[in-house]
C-alpha cells in the first residue's frame, strides 16, 4: 500500500529523500503548471519548483496537519515564487529572456488545445492577484477553500477575484472569434 501524503511528509521531515522524491512525483505536475503561469517562462518555473522542493525538504517538520499536504505544498510554492519573482530584474528593451527549454509545457499545450491564444493574452493582462487565483483554480485545480489558504485570504475574496478575473477575460474576448 502506497503511503499517503501526510506519511510521506513526515518521512521527509525525518530525512527520507525517497519520500521527497515520491512527493515530487505526485505533485510536481500541478505545481509546475501553477509556477509556470506565475513566472511566465518554463526555465524560471523549473527553478522555482526546485526551490520549492528544497524548502519542503528543509521545512517538512513545520507541517502541522491543519491543511492538506497539497495546500501546504502550494503555499510553499507561492512563497518561493513571490520571493524569486520580486527580485527578478525587468528585461531591457529588445532583450529576449533566456529559456531552458523552448518546447511547450503542459499549460501551453492545454491553451493551444483550447484555441486559447486570446484567452492566454487576456489572462496575462490581469492584475497579479487575479492571475494567482486563476492559476490556482484552473491550472492547479485547487478548491476555493485551498486557494484561500494558499493565498492567506478569505474564501469570499477568492470568489470575488475569480468573478472579476472571469469578467475581465470575457470582456477582453468580446468581439474576438474564440472557438468554444
């Protein structure tokens, strides 16, 4: 029988690197999708994911069990992304960002499959706090209560931000031919 996330996290806290690898295998996909949406490029998202797993290794003993492990992991990822992205210098005019892998990641493939280039552009124009909610709900697939916990805001605020984000995306798409 495969151990649950709580047991794996307890094993990580006890120094079991194999347990960390299993947590990574289970949660790296959704975490990466979320981080890629925040970072805007694959290479930075990969770096933040590695920072996240290092932080999990170091702080697993601080997990108190008041939240689901998934929610706790997204909280760690959110803090790591915030720390990394606030320190990132703005690119100079005409400078192209470095990319570790120019291939499409899971989010790009999903957007392309949905014919979502206009949708992606509309989401990119949202304020950061709305993009965070969109990424956690639609990319990571977290329930609203978990999103609230990750962002340390009330559920009502999550609902409000989600409503405003959807309305802004819909308004941006009015008049454009977007396949359903």
